[in-house]
C-alpha cells in the first residue's frame, strides 16, 4: 500500500486509507474521547478548569467533532466539516481570550493524536492489519492535526485582530474570566476591570441569545454591558438588577431575537445565571416553554427545576409507578394521566373529569383503582411528593408514561 501524502489543501481526502478502517475505529470513539480527556487534563490542568466551566460542553463537543470528522472522512471523503471547523475556531478564540499562545493547545492536539495512534496500533494487532496501513494512518492522523491547528489559528487570529480595539477585547476577556468555574483572585479581576474601564458590580444578570446575534446589537446596548457575540452561544452580562430602564433597553436591542434573561445573582455566580438562561432557551426551542419576545428565567424556575435531570426523573417515576407495570399499556397510561391531574390539582372528581374530558364517575373508578395499586404510596407524604414531581416533569417533556 503506498504511503499517504500529507494534504496540501485543508479538507483533502485521507486516501488511501480503506473504508474498513473507519468501521474498525468508529466503535472506539467514546472510549478514545474519554482517554484523551483524562490525559490532556492531566498534562494541561488549565483545560480541566475550562471543561468544568460554562464552555465545557462546547469543548467536549469540539473534541468529539474533531475525532468523528476524521473517521467520517475516511469513510466518506466528501463529508462536511463545517460544524467541526466552527468549534475549532472557537477553541482558538478561547485561547486568545485567556491570553495563551497556541503552543499549549497545539501540544494538547498532538497528545490526543499520540493517544489515537496508540489505539490504532492496538487495533492493528487485534485485526492483523499490515504495518503499512498503520503507517499510513499515522501519516494521515498527523496531517489531520496540522489541519486542526490551521483552522484553530483562524479563530485565534480573529480575536487578536479585534484586540486592536483594546478596551473591547479586554471586556470580552473580562467576561470570559467572570464565567469560569474557578474564579480568578479578586485583585486580578479588579486590575482587569480597571484596564477595561469597567466598574465591577455587586450583582448582575446574564442574557442568552440565539446564534447569530444581530449585527446592530452591540450599538443598541448600554455601554457597560459586557458581550460575547461571535460564538455559537452568544451572551451578555448586564451589571446590577433588572430595572425598568434596563428592561426597556434590552427590549429595544433584542427586538426580533429570541433571548432569555437569566436570574440576577452575585457576580461570583454569573456562570449559574448564564447556565440557567441557556437551559431555558433550549426548552423554548423544544416547545416546552412558550416563546415570547423576551423570556425571563424568573418566570420558569419550577419548570427549570423539574427538567434539570430527566434521567433521574425517569428512575423516580419507574420506582413510584412500578405497581402499575402489570397493567396493559393503554389502561396504565389513562391511570397515570388521571393521577397526574389529581395530585397536581387536588380537585374533586368533577373538575378532574372536566380536565380529562371524562365523566366524574370514571374518575372515581380510576382513583379507586389507583388506590388499590398505589394506596400505601399515595398515603405516604414523601412518596406522594415524589410521584407528583415525577409526573409533572414527564408531562412537561410531553409524555406521561415512563417507557
């Protein structure tokens, strides 16, 4: 097998690696991703801090996209890498915002490549692959790393070019630091605030936006609002409380843009405010929370709480409703829906029947059946509370069963 030439153009297919190699590699990706995360955070502790911060999900998604895109290109040389490329550019922006040169990130990329190559050698022994094939893989892999580095440099260069307007760059960097999981020393933040000509408030609230943010947005905001708009999850930090004047300003600036106002919190908890706002924004996208011109987290705290851990809610529902599992599915679903309305409204049978569109006598019959199956649980305050919480959460997610 001839050795692979290093691509001279970004995105050039990784021939002559055979497609079967992609089939061998794909099942290994989840384990490989975890191994790379462990090794990189051990060798570069700064990335452990970033993975635990507000950008952690985007970083994990970027690493996953980089690995998946490599395997996809072996399987289909014409596959698109646009999602991966944007995430890599974001990596470069983050490095620039944090004041590091790209050598640290490039070292992490190359460490990840060495781990992948180690896995490939194990794979070669397992499937008796030829040494020539493993050499071709290694050549393709390190050429691919060069491609990742080049795209990352694009994002890094964007930030450096924007740094020509020093105050704007400092404020974006300040916002990034305020949202990190491990806050910097207060003296460091104070110095950065002074350099950015920005007064550190006692409290603030974050605003989560859809990407892309409107081009006019920056000019429509109050001057003390910190922004990070050129990223997949744009957001604003507004100092102080949500006053009527601030609300009017945001309504005007965000007209026509789906946005969620986070809770007002101490500055040290700014990451929580944006995390909750982003979660509500996702719930709006999922049609769980109604879309309005300007959505406030404050109005949806119960929904936010009930949907904070869907997998755990499923386990609670399965445990509490287990006695109903022996019933036919349709009958069980009717009983569960009746139970949800009953425990959440505490209404008499006539009103429950109106909600469900059935006769009150049907409701009474179902409640007697539920009492026969769940009587002890319904009589116990802790179990009854768990049942109500689980059923409310399941209903919000659009299904009342636990299948």
